[in-house]
C-alpha cells in the first residue's frame, strides 16, 4: 500500500499568522497596515528584509483581510520565482491583470477597496529587463492596481521601482519574540523543549523564524516529543563545536600535514564547507587570544573562499587554502609569498 | 555481478554502515508523513543505497522494478518551444532523473516536469490519493535559476509529490532549498567500518582473509566504500588465496598522476612542460574530471615539498581550480598551475642552493 499524504501541513504553514496584527515584532509595518485596513487606501509597497521575518505572511494576510475569501481569487495575483516571470509575462499576464477595472463596495465585513493587488514574491530574482518593463505599467494602472514587492535584497530592485513604493524593512526577530512563538507551537503540538534546547534553537536560527520552526518539526519527526539541544544540532546541519575547535587547533599547531589531515576528514564527514566558514568566522572574531591584525588576515581569506565556493570551486582546496593562510597568520609569516 | 552491487543492502534493516540514519529514516516512513529530503555526503558513502532502501521501505518491492526511458519533453516557453531529451529511471512510484544533464536549460526541466508530474497523482489500493517520489541527482550542479524555481514548486506540490535530493556538497545548494528539506548528512565510512564490510563480504564469499589485509585496503581507499570493495574484488581476481603482504594495485590514473608529479619535480623547463601537457591531455581524454586531476596532483606534490612551499602551492592550486570553474577549457588552468609550480620551485631551488 502506498503511504498516503496526510493532512499534516508543514508547521510553517500551519502557524502562519492569518491577520496583520498577529505578525510578530514588526511594529511599524503593522501600524501602517492596520491604518490601511481602516481607510482601505494603500500605496505600492516594497517589503524587504532577511528570510523568515514575515514578509510573505504580511502581504498575504493583508490581501486576505482586504478582500476576504470570496473575492481573493479575482482580486489578487500572486507570482513568485517558480512561475515564469520573464519580460514576456510582465508584458502580457501582469499587464492584462492590471488593466482590468473593478468596482468597490463592502461585502461581508471586508473593506474590498476598488483596486486589485499583485504580489511579486522574491522580486530580487526578476531580471532587470522585466523590472524595467514594470515601471510604466505601475503608473498607468495605479488607479486600479497596487503592487507589493517582496525581496531579501533591496539593492537588487532597480531604483525607479523602489522609488515608486513605500518601503518597509523587516527586522530579524529578537530572541524573546522567537522563544515565545516557539513555546506557543510546542504547547500546541505537545512537545517538550527544555530551556537549553530553546536557546540552542535561537542561536542556530539566527533570527529566522521559519528556519527555527522547520528545525523544530524535523527534530520532532525524528526524535519524538522530547527534544534536546543535541537533536536540534543534528537536524540543522550545524557543525559540532569540537570539529571547528579541532580545525583551529590544527592551524595553531603550525603543522601543515596535520591541518591537511583535518581538512580531509572534515570533507569526508560531509560537513558543508560554507557552513564551516561561517562558524569559523564567528569563533575567530570572538576569540581573545588572536591579535586584530591576525583576525583581519584570516577574515579576508574567509571572504575570498566563500566567494569562490559560490562560484562552484572545489570545497577541499578552498578549505585547505583557508587552513594554510590561517596557519601563516597565526605564526605571523609575511602575507606575500617568498618565491612568487 | 560485481560485489559492489551484489552486496548492496536492499532494505533499511540490512544497512551496516549508517544504521543510525537508517533507523531514523525508518521512523520517518512509519509515521506516514515524509518531508522532502536532502542527502549530502562525499562519493562512495552510501547515499544512493540509503535512498533506494528508503524507497523500498515506502512502497514495497514495486519500487525496485524500474525501467529506463529516454523521454522527449516539449516545453512551451512563451514565444518558442524548447525540445529536450532526458533519460529517466522510473517505477510506478518514483521517477529518478538528473536535471543537470539538460545543461543551461535545467530551469525548464525543473519547473515543467515537476509540475507535470505532480498533476498525475497515483491512487493506492484503497482509492486514496498517494504521492510520488521524485529523485533528483546532483542538485549541486543545478544552476541558480533552477534552484530558485525549485523552492516554490516544492511547497506548492508537496501534497502529491515528495522530492528526494541527492548531492555531494550542500554548500552549492541554496539556503532556501536546504531550509525546506530535512537534511541528512551521510558521512564517509570510517576505516573500521570499511574493514567490517570487507570482512562481511569475505565471510559470504567464504574467503580467507589474512590479518591486516582488509585494513590495508581500507586505508588505501580514501574512506570510499565503493572503491574499497572494487579493489578488494580486484585483489581476489589477481591472487587467491590472499597473502598478508599482497600488493594492492592503485588505480592506473593515480599512478599516472604521481608519475607526472615526479616529472615536474625532476626538471623545470618549457620542454618538460610540453611533455607534461601531453600526459595531462591523455588523462583528460580518458574522462578523468579535471578538478580530480588537480587535487591528486596537489597531494602528490605536497608529499615531496618542504614546509614553506606547501602553503604557496596549495594557495595556487585553490586559485587555479577556481579559475578553471569560471573558465571553459580545463587544460589551460591545469597547465598554468604546473607552470606556476615550476617557477616557484625553481626560484626556491636557486634561493636555497644558489
């Protein structure tokens, strides 16, 4: 018998706030939007901020609250990176949708203002051409259509679009807010989470609530209802502290072959090197026994290695290179090579 | 049948090396609520074995009856249609494909095929709607755009279709995808575990293992189980009964690379560079991936170098490997590395011995 797909939604969806006022920690945004709901008037909007801070949630919530379930389908167009959003779609689909005029009038307690909403999720992955094609469309149909752009990096939105919108920055969630949401979910799902695990979860999620909830759900699936901080680390893909320390110790020993061996075993254990680099960065920046100059040298190399990894360079060679440069920094060898 | 296939564990219960992961996976399946999965780990660590065993656990023996198909796809992309041909391996319950085969058009494959597949939901015996599993290999080779388009697709069609992703390095998989999957790290087996597996095979084949022989194979295999079993079988063919100090022949291309390394160490001149070029071409023609050549070459060179040169050489190896990834033709960059090495080594010799 094939296993059936139960109604078990991801918790991220299950606990997504349905109303704007439930969105955690984004007070200014919530204030402006509540005002919008009362007056039923709103500008074009641009939401930006790190992942997992509630941008999509807010946009969907306000659309639902404005139109209600009945009109939602005809009034809101939601496009994200998985739909084709090349210049063709902007010229045809978006324009067609934007051009249609709609009437107003309250229905069943929803404001139903006389315009439609187009939500462009993950707008930073749209090409520049497609964004340019939107400029005029936005202005021409501004009477009947509002655009919501959602993105992580505002620098990837072209200036003409950004200047047409009211911008809202979403802050990373603070630890208290995060813990209170997590504890709420734990209560609902009947999970047992001790305070140590809670703080671990806070530190590995780094202000990203979606990530925290996903880890929590994965851990709950694998280890049952009582979750320790070790379980959370194992599902999150964070590299255990000992491994990072062993790597640093090998670099400090000034023995190249030892470092080479350490790098080899990190690769063989399958730890992702990008994760390794970011954890190394944290350890090095906060270390007390490393001089500022050494820190600067190591961090510079970490940045370069990260860029190379993004370009698709080999993990082993990059990590080995980082190890070698770290070693040279620790023993205060000159930065330039001798025999170049 | 090769021993590698013959002794591949078919069910989650029979897995020797990663029994902890196997038990966890079993728990996942038994709860009838399987998230998307991302397996990552170095080659030869058992990712595929785990996945196949997992599929069998989910769907029963039906998952093993696979057929190989070469399917043409016609994708309508606005003004033009794109025609693609892709090899898929499918059973009634799952489809396995390698989307990076489609090259720069992989984005269309990911968007269209998954949407297409998710529309047709299989029915199980009770008439309830089940789900299919889509197994994507080498997700780390997917382009950025394709990975971006995967992320929403994964959420949208999660009711009818589960994704199992498989890759070597999770660094190259975007954060967005990683955070939507349950990540399973499959580490390479340790030497002890490899020895255990080799002893298990020897027992099944009723072979006599001299003490220490399995350990030697394990230490030569670079923690790659597949390679250990293959070289074990090679040894069996070469000489049986085993003797304790029987030579375990290294792979011929590795031998060739170490020859190149000693060539480079012996003489540094344009003439020698030309000779090395011929040998490098020989390797590339035989389909040894260029980054593996470079890595092996580096490790051979490092064995022979002094401490202060090691830093320099490994810096340049990383530099040229990165360049190679950005560029088109691998030979330029490997050769540039060799030339760089020669110049460094020569000036080192001059500085030391005058």
